[in-house]
C-alpha cells in the first residue's frame, strides 16, 4: 500500500450530497431570476434599466401672444431659465437645501413631489420657471452637490410696463393646489404656468402650448452622452383682441391718478375697443412667482388694485339711469315728450321730502329739458307715474341685473330691483316710495361699467344689444372649431322715443346741460352725467372723507345719429358727474383722430398692406413696424 494514499482527502457521501444540493439551489435561484427578468416582468426591469441611463428633459412650449386689433403686441414672451428635478436621481435629504435655494416652501415642494409619483421616475419635474439671477447662480454653484437639478431654457411672460391694460390682459402664475382639483386644470402637472386673470385666464386653453420632450443618454454622473430623440414643443396660439391700443392708451392716460374704470364699445358689434380699471398692478411680478412682500402689499391696499372695476364694481349709476326711466315712461305711455313738471328744488312723495340736486329748483321742465338739466324732481315724477315694474322691464331689456357675458372671468351681475326681485330676495313687498330713489339711479339699483356701456350701446342702436366681446366673431372661428355666432338681443322699441332720448342727450353736452366738458368742436357728441351717493346725506353731513364723496359717472357716444362708439367712465368719489366727462371726451377724440388719419392714409395709398395676424402695425394699420419693444415698455 502506497503511504501517500492515506493522505488523500476523503469525502463522505453526505457531504457530497450537501454540496450537490447547494449547487442545485444556486442554479434554481439563477433560473428563477432569469425567468423574472426575461419572461415574467421584462417591461418593469427594462424600464428600471432605462432609468439608469435615459433622462427625459421637457421642452417648455411658449404661450401664444396677445395682440390688439391691428396686430400690435400686448403680451409677449422673453427667454429665461427654468429648473427641473430628476426624481430618478433624487436624494430626499437634499430637499431642504433645494427649497431654500429656489425660494420654494419645503412643505409645498414635498406636496408637489407626492403629486408627481404617479408619473414615471425618468420624467423630470419642473420646479420653477423664470429663475432670477440668484437662483441661476445657486443651481450652477451646486451642480456637483445637487445632481438632481438641471436648468433648461424656457419662455417667461412679458407684459407692458406700469401695469398698462393689466386688468384686461391679466397675468400667469404657477398652478395652485386648489386649481389642480378644478376640471379646467386637471390635465396640468404641479409647477405648470397657467392664466390666472383676464384674457390669460379666459383663453388659457388657447394660449397654452404643448410641451415637447428631449430624451438623452447620460452616464452615472448624469452627464449627457447621446440624444435619443426630440419631440418639439408646440407653441400656444396667438390671440388678436378687439382692443384698439390707441384708445386703450388714451383711456389709461385719462384715468391716471383716479380710481375707477372706462369701457369703450362698438354698438354695432359689441366689440370692446378699450377696457381700463384703476388703480392697476404690475402683472410682470406674477410671471414667475410673486414675492410674499409684493402679494401682501397688493391684498392689503385699501384701493384694491386687483379688482377689475370694469366688470366687478357694482355701484349705483346715479343720473346715467335716467334715460332708461324716461324710455320706460314713453314706451308704457305713462308720459309723453310734453309731460311737464315744475321743480322747486324738491318734492314730497308718500310723506317724505326728496331733494333735487339744485336747491333753487329748475322751474318748468318737459322731457327734453328734464334730460338736459338732469332734474331729479322731473324723474321722481316720471318714475312714480311709470312704476317700478315697467322701469325694470326696460332695464332688463337693456341688460341690467345680469352679466353681459363678456369674455372675462368673474364678471358681476349688479342688481335691478323690482317687486318680484324684492319678494324673491327679501321676502318683502315693494313700496311705491322706493321707486322714487330708483328713478334717479339710487336705492337698491347697482350696475357695473360694462353693463352701463352695453345698455347705452343697445338703446342708441335702436333696441339691438350685442354681447360685449374681446375677441371678434371672425377670430373666434379660427380659435375654436365649435364656435357658433350669437344673435344679438332685439327688443321692439319706438324709434321716435329713441330719438327723443337722443335729443336730450345731445343737449346735455352741446346746450346748457351738465356734460359740457365732454363737448368736441365739430362733432355731435351725446352723453349723460351721473352723480351717485355712496352714503346717505345725513351720514355724510359735515364729513370730508374722500371715501364718502359721490361717485361720478359719464356715458358718451358719437355721432348722435347711428353712434359708432359708446364710452362709459366711472370716477370713484369724483363727486360730480361732469368731472367724468373729460375722461370720455379724451377717448372719443382718440377714436375720431384715428379715423381721420385712417381716411387720409387710404386716400394716399389706394392699396394698403393688410394687417399681419401676428405682426405689429403702426396706428394707421398700414405698414409693419419691426420692433415691438417700445409697446412693451409704455411709459405713461
């Protein structure tokens, strides 16, 4: 026997069996893993592998431009940076640093991450658009420490300087948590920029484009190695408004330093030519993310600059309502043009003395003089004879007491009192003495400036009321395929009665009436003043606070026969209606001056260049002007 044989290792059958079973178990484990990887869940594991090397970068679509009727730019975009977060490479311990550096509250950042968990991890989350220089520096300085952050090019909204047309255009901002739960914003993701007010909100679906995507291959450090594919962003559609920039500028200048609103309409189409609300605000502050200090200043301002007074201020119209009272009296045969009243400075109705605005009285007046002099006593008698329900019938036809339907958000409807209205809302009967106050535009009656302008437009148009709109019907066909033109509201009125009203309105401006400050030499301007109390005479007696002074109204139109433009102006706490007359006069003059320039240009150039849909034109609308920047930096 070889002595070396005794040194060979000896393996028992049991040990060999254990080793065999271990090898079998490892083999089965590898087979099961292969089965899961290749057969059972191939898509899941392929996706996980892709996350390690593929990154999807959003290409943010620019919003469509907002243009005036001649194609001049009212709202544009400018190039800026946005920051996105790659959730696949996110280290959640970095969140406090990211929130602090980008000025995003940590709780909000966490909520946005939670809402995005339903998306694939390789889809980046847009954290913030329109970065400031400090935020750009923060991202650049922390590229190594915060590899989950990346900057991309984007477009930020650019609005005119000094808040020009701010209530009309509106502003954009990041979609809020509450808005994400609304149906109209259901398709948006956290961090998306949406319209918040004005045209930006009303036509957000049109102005918003479709974001694109850029897929790239990156290494373990997140560095780009290869571009896999690009889906280009689709810009939003531009919208051309009915607004005339020249008239808008004239109205803005006329309202400078005043609180109130101006609305200019084409009575033959309902197109809004100008819409101003003051005080205004700077929408550029909202384009990224408004600071807490700026927001606090806006909401704590007692003048409420965020209120769009043109469509939301609900105030007594004062004497501007008198022509509708007169029309109700004429249409119901309660009075005729020869109905005469003697004014001694006041009159007693139902045991109460009602004053006229002139203490010494106006003497004997018929309809023409009653409108011209805006005599309260005359209209007390007209209203008393006509009755509240006949007045309300004409008022309802004119559109008072309901929204006009203008294409702006959050329009208010005002109040048109009647016996039915009081019974329905207050559960009380109407008393005849209440009609006396409504007859001069006071009492429970309230209107908005857009309502008043539209009411006059339809009355002066012979009983044909068009819905006010900021986008013409012609352009609406190209914006929305399902658009259907809307028929105007028609009410049968005696043309002779309309002429009697117009005659009185002409005398208000051109004879010895209260609206002489709205007169324009060589033109048949018609109009009506209105001074409306904001508190009772007893309450305001001896007090000089600005907020207690009467509101001043003026509504004007030109020419007397078949008016082409109607302008309503509200001068809050202006005290006297005639002081609102020059505001309307300036807008009417801008309209007439432009019309003359256009006629002269058409004679000089028989074949003018047609306006470009997305270009900027000069005021005459005949030649392109290449640089839009001056319009966006209007210095009033």
